[in-house]
C-alpha cells in the first residue's frame, strides 16, 4: 500500500522528477482556475448572472462572510489567502472520490507547505497592518518574559496545522486501506462518503485557523472591529 | 512519514501561484461584479426614490389642482344657479306682465264686445219694439205710428212754443231726423205746425238709420227727441231684472 504520493514520480524533466503531489496539485489548480475563467468570462453588469456564476458568488460571499465574522481586519488580501486555502484543500479532498486521483493534501509535504505559507503570511499581514516595530513588539506582550513562549507558540501552531491536516486526510486513507482488506466491496463507499465530509471540515478548520492567526497578528489591543475594502 | 522539502517548496510556490490565479480570475471578477451590481441596485433604488418623490410631488400637485378645480366648479355652479334664478325671475316677471297685458287686452276686448253687443241689442230691441208697436197700432187701431208721433209732437210743440223761440234764435233751418222716412201726411202736418210757430225757419227731413226709431227735432241749439230709447232701456232693465230672478219671477208692474 502506497501512502505517500511524494514518492511516485510521474515524469522527469531535466533530471527533476515531478511526483504525484505536484502533478495533482496542478490538476487542482487547473480545475479551480479553469472553472473560474469559464464562469467569469462574461461577467458584465449588463449580463444577468447564470446559475454557475450565482453559485460562485455564493461561495465567495460565504467565505468573505466567515472571514468578516472572524477577522477584525477583513481585507480582501485575507480573503485571497484564506479563501484560496479553503478552496484548494476542499477541492483536493473532494477529488478523493475520483478513481485514481491522489489528493495532494494527503502528502505531508503539501500540508507542511500550506502551514509554512500560513507561517510566513501571518507576520507579513501583521507587519503590513501594525508596521515592523509594532509587530515585533507584539511578541513581548504582555511582558518581555513571554518572548520565548510567543516564538515557540508561533512555530508550534504552524506545525500543528500541518500535522492536523495531514493526519486527518491520511487517517481517512489509512482507515480506508485497512477496511478495504476486511470488506472490499462495502467499506470503500462508506469511507469515501466520510472522506468527503471530513475533507470539507478540514478545509474549513484549516482556513478558519489561518484566518484566526492572521486576525490575531493584525489586531491591536483594544482595537474595535473594523472592515476594510482594498 | 517523511517530508520532501523540494516538494514543500514547490507546493508553496504552487499555492502562491494559485492565490494569484484565483485573485485574478475568481475573487476580483466576482467581488467587482457584486460591487457593480450593488452600485447599480443602489442607483436604481435612488432613481426609484427620486421617481417616487417626483410622483409624490406630482400627486400633491394633482390633488391641489383637483381641489382648485372643485372650488372653481362650485363657484361656477353657484354662479350658474344664480344666473338661472335671475333669468327665471326675469322670465316669470315678463310672463306675468305679458299675461296681465293680455288679460287687460282681453278684458278690454270683452268689454268692447259687450258694449257693441249691448248697443246692437238695444238697437235691435228698439227696432223690434218700434215695429211691434207700429204693427199693433195699425192692426188694432188702424193708425200710423209715425202720424201719431207727429200729432203728439205738434201738441208738445205748442206747449213749448216760448222755449222753442228762444232756442231757435237766429237759426235758419230746423231738422227732423227719423229712423225711416216719414209718410207724406206726417211730413205735411209737422211742417205746417212748425211753420205756425216758427215761420222763418224751414223744416228739413233727414233719414238716419243709426238713429233710434222715433222723431228728433233739432232747432238751433235745442233738440227735442221722441224716440223709443227710454223704452228700450226700460226693457233692458226689465230683462236684467228677470234674468237676475232666474227667469221665473214676475216683473213688477207687469200685471197692469
């Protein structure tokens, strides 16, 4: 039983092997981008919205609403980041039902990359909002003694994010593999249905946690809730 | 479980590219479209609000104009009623005046007709009375009424000789007027008797059908009349009295 798609090389160019994780990530990217281009190509005020455009608007506005409920600084940059996280993870997990498709999120490299992205994005959002001095000063809050703990906390939640996503996605695959050996004709269907549910939940949790971390990094103490449009 | 850091870096890059792609082809078009639609809806709502305000103003103007028209209508109707009342009063007054004039004319005409009828009745009565008396006198006594009248006149003239002389004055002629022509004998008798009283005044005979039956002698300013007029008036009085009593009562003095 192959558990890590990183180890499967699909093709090689110039001595560099492109594994399943990267290739299927491109597939997901192509699906998301292609569908977005097709749906939004005739997006003009004088053209009435069709059902696909309406569905897309619902998805985007729901994501934006969730972010606005969580973050104090609900800028569009947060939407771009957290929304892409959700759509990428959700699409990858939903494609689990496609025979032969290996979700990129089942790779620890992908989850680590997403966690690393969050880890890098949080200080960038914080610096863009508070300024470099203001953001670094937040590590000494409420006192200088808390500096090492804040640094450890900063890295630990990034690690926990990646492990949580990987563990949940992989657990489904591992459980499915075990149960496949016990009852090969019944359990795979149930596990696929369960995988769809847990995949959406994981995508939601990952995006919400990322938004929470960004919100914490961009919020000044005692600052009232404010929504920005950029 | 192992981590391929090359794959991690590649996935980070893939993720960043995906963020840019979705920002370019999903979020911006969708959100800008929503914003544009919201702006369009806001414009339409504001336009609808302006139209509503305009409609409200038009409605208020319409109501005010309607009220003005109602007031003007009431004034016009009141004026028309007053004018109609005035014209009605005028027409009624004219009708009353015309009716009064027609009634007056009618009464005058009726009175004239009554006078004419009465005069004709008198004349016819007098003529009938004269003819009856004349016929009765001729049939019963073989006498001519004209001759008897002339004889009666001659007797009366003798008793009035002095008054006749005074009345005659410088008169050059005397006129005897009768309804019908007098018989020759009667003419001769009257001429002889008058010549005896007034020798210088010749007598002339005149027939006047409008004159009542009898004899009228005119000398100067004096006039002596022996006609049936008084009898005719008496007969009219008797007839009136009889009609007043319903035609059943007996006329006073009729038993003589």
